[in-house]
């Protein structure tokens, strides 16, 4: 087995939010809810929404586990409802673009 490259067909294909920790962090509740309400279960229940999958600095990856989200990380969701965590370091030093 060999490694492959992976990318998207459009630079704006993910809905995302920059995570800011702490009370009154400037991250609007509506924006966080927008991300939460897009995350879907990829295996069960006809790919149902999993509201609440991103909160309190934790991102629930359906059927896989929980990831800790750190300040400056970005949480995105693709068009199929799959959550994607990109570290602050990767955002700052790799070929990621965001609005």
C-alpha cells in the first residue's frame, strides 16, 4: 500500500469555524450550532444528524471517538456531514485557505 494525496475540488467546500476557548470567547452560539447541526452519522440510522457533536472544546467523530479541539483549530464539515479538524499550526503553515 502506498500513500496518496487528498484534496478538495473547491477551496470553499467546507463550512468551518475557528475555535476560541473560554466563556464569551467571541464564538457566536449560532455559529457553533451551525457546525453541530451539520454533523451526521456516517454509518447508522440513515445518516441522521448528530446535533451537539461539537461543544465544550470537544469534537465527536461519529462511530470513532472524541477529539480535543484547541484554540485556533478549525472545525469544518464537508457536504456529506463529516467533521474535519485542522490544527492551528496546519492552518498557519500549510496550504489551507479560509475566509
